[in-house]
C-alpha cells in the first residue's frame, strides 16, 4: 500500500526543526518501573515549545510552504495545541495565521494562541463541523489550510518524537502514544518501525473517544458523535484519511482507558515524576498502567504528548483525590 | 580560615553517589529568559531520588560511616526531605534509621519516610528544640546522629549539585540557591568557586525565615524564633556552625522574598516549565525574579531544590491564583 509518508520524510523533518524545536529529555521513574514491571521511558513533549509535540509538525509544514503560500497566510482548526504550534511557527517564519477553535477549548490554550499573534475564529462544536468552518475561512480569505493531522508534513514532523526517543533508547521493545487524529502515531510508527522493525506500537484513546478502537474492530474509518472526554487533545470523531492506513498497517492495537485512569496517570506524573502533563499527555501512561500486556521487563516508551492544563482544572483534579 | 569542606570532598562525594543518585537534567525556558533578561538554567533536583537534593548528602554521609557506625544505626531530625534521603540511603546500604520530625511536617513527606522503612519520632516544634530531641534519641538508643546540614559529608554531598551544573553549563555567571541550614549552599559554593572563581553566589530565604540575612547583617550567627513560612524546607532558626563560615566567605549576598513571590514562582515552574517544585524548590527562582541584580544576559543557575508537595496544598495554591 502507498502510505502518505516515509522514514525519509521524518528524517527530513528532523533536519528542518533542528535548533528550533526543543530536543526534549527522556525521564524515568523507579516507582513507575516497580508499579508496571517494565522499564518505562517517558519522552517529555510537555517540555516542547508551546508545551506539546504539535510544534514539530506545525513548524515542518509551514517551513515547506511555497513562497506564495507563506505570503498568503495559513488557517487551521484545532482544540488547542496544534493551534499554538501553528501560531508560534507562523510568528517565527513571518507568516500570518488564522485559527478555528471550538468555543469550549481550554482558556489557557486560547490565550496562548492569541499571545503568539494569531487570529482566532470560534465555532460551536455541537452545531458545526470544524472542517467545514475552516474550509469556509480558507476559501473566503484565500488561505492555505494546514490540517492538524491529515497532512504529510504534519505527520512527518510529529514522527521526530519517535526518531529522537529511539536515538536515546535504541532497544525499545514497545512504544505507546495517545491517538486522536493519528498525526503523532502515524509519524512515530513510521519512524519507529524503520529504526527497529520488531518494535510493538500501541495507540491509546479514552473509552468515550473510541473512533480508532472501533475502526480497528470494523476495519474501516468509523465516525462517532462528538466525544465527551477529559482528554481534550483526542476529541476527534474519525481517524484521518491519510493517518488511518499508516496506523492500521504499523500499530498492533488500540487500547482504551477511562477518564479516571487518565486523571490517576496525571497525578502519578505530577507527584512521582514531578512533571505536569495535560490529560491527553497522560493517556499513554494510563494505557501502560491499565491495559498494556507486554513481557515483564520490557523497555516501554511512553509519549507524554503535552503539558497545557488550565490551573483551575488541575486544582479540581488534585482536590478530587 | 579553616573551612569544613574542600573541593576535593565534593569530588569524592560525586564518586560515591555516582550511579546511585540521579544525574538530574538542566532545563531552560524561553519565557523565563524573556521575563528576567537572563539566561536561566534550572538544575532540577525535584527529579532527584526522594524528590530533593537531600539524597546526595545523605547517601554520601551514610556511605562514609565506619562499619560499627553502620551496624549501630543512625538518627536525624528533619522537616522532611533530609529524612527521606536518610531513610532511602539507609535502606540501600542496609542501615537502620530513626527520624525525628516535627508534628507539622507535610503528610506526604512523613508517609514517604515511613515507606522507606525508617522509624519516625514526632515532636512539637513550638515546645521542643529538635536538636535536643534527636540528641536524646541518639544517646538513649546509641545511634549516630546525621545532622541535616551541619556535617561535612552532608555539605560535600550537596555540593555535587553545583559540580554537575557547572559541568553542564561551565560559563555560569551567577548561581542562586535556597538557604535553610546552609548545607546545599555551602557545598555548592565550595564547588562553584573552585570551578569558576569569579562566579557570584546568592542564597535566598523568605522574609519571615531571615536568619541568614540577619546573620550577614550582624556578622554573627543570629538565632530567630521558629519561622512561619510556606517554604518548609528552610524553616531553620540559625545558620549552622560549620555551614556559616563557608557561606559567609563565598556567598555575595542573601536575598529575601515573600511567601507570595514563592507561590508565584511555583506556579511559573508548573505552568511554563511544566515541572513541580515544592515551595522551597521555587525560592531561588523567586529571588531571581524579584531581587537579583545581575548584568543583562547573565547566565544564571537556579537550583530547584525539591518537588515534594502535598497535593492538597498544591490544589489550594492553584485555586488562589
């Protein structure tokens, strides 16, 4: 099958973002190793610029625009981190950016997007489909749409997460990532399988946001109603057209976790690793803690995808415990 | 003057703790660089074992006990992190440990100390002096007292923080650390001045916990009543007998910050760097943000001393903002 990206696209993206994106550290925790029976390696994309891996793909995609495309400006739709990634990349590259966001996106993410100088167009997630809103803005204003995941340069950029992790920990047995649109996992699985063909890949989503899990079951891109989950980064309704074939080909299984398990994983990251993950950033760890079945002692890479949390939400989660 | 430790004591401690203590990462933040006008390098001892730098000194001191001393067991007094450092080090080295703690020490720290297998003896901070309580336990049970800071092997162990930081960032202009008993700063200033003689050193304490500031003013070891500050790691009442001469000799100035400034620094570390610092762990950053006067663009090392916070306290602080 002809997949949307190759390993070379990922290594090219790595060259493009070198020195601009942070080469994020890999952390470990004896406590979590003891709890899981694995050697767990956390790739900390919460330390990435804009606080999430999304900067990688965004910067790669904007860098590859034609001169006319750069001059015309870009538009995208996002629940937050992709928006910030595009907004900052646009600022760094001198491109104007318009972001279509749902009205219920976290305040912290909206404000950060505005702070980077991007224009925000809001829409109601229950009434309109974000793809249609951004298509409208795109045509009205003659902008280039940078899709948050279904875009080869975005997918390749996100794949640099796995490229770096496998450079630091070459003998990884398993790699676990959250899956929303599939940009992160399609890129990472492309890179990981090229570097270590026998690595096992897992995507994790929440039970209410199970479009990938259903799609794996039914072997087609299943569409679900707008999901209600604390993991706002993976509230997608259908696997991407370009990401699905890659993930279906390379990923072993989709694991499902509950919102409560995600919150518990967030708390563990905070109290044990001393790092702040947003709910989506804790989804992969929740999968490892509750669903993964790998051999004892396996070296398991876990992508902490982002760290942008409203302080109020965080306080509420901590009080709940 | 004959100081309690030399640079060689610090390098020897580094050999002792190598492979046992974590070599903690150094993080940076473009946002904080922009806010301060400095290049700030955060030495993240919140990622250290037991969640604080205290493990370094504790493991170094216990490793250097005589065989008889190891067999007899140890006692110490601590508001928390030193207790955990001793408890874990004792466990790793097969030594029994008794910890004298104030009744108002954070629950998380007490529990962690118990979890490492140490025995806790509680006392009321308003009624008794901890040194006297531990001296009593020491003589009754024939244990070796490991003072939390006024001890050459403790001081030397804590100095490895600066040794590592200056290995990673050799051209540091300034180093800023919280100061309670003075173990961390005496060790770090010994190492830092040996490596880079023109480095400027600063200690930071809270306004209510100003024993070092007063001591620098009056040029003697001033004793203050039990201080009330959110930074529970620096609630000491008097500079140490061994630490004072070192700090007085090598440190430029003691900076004072308010509890509110400490909380604000904690929030910045959490929301911008995505790392969890306990109040004492944010004291040095509070000093840099509010009191430090260094040349623009200076390379400033900031020690994030620990990350052990009660979840309830953290939630309260976040809600306040």
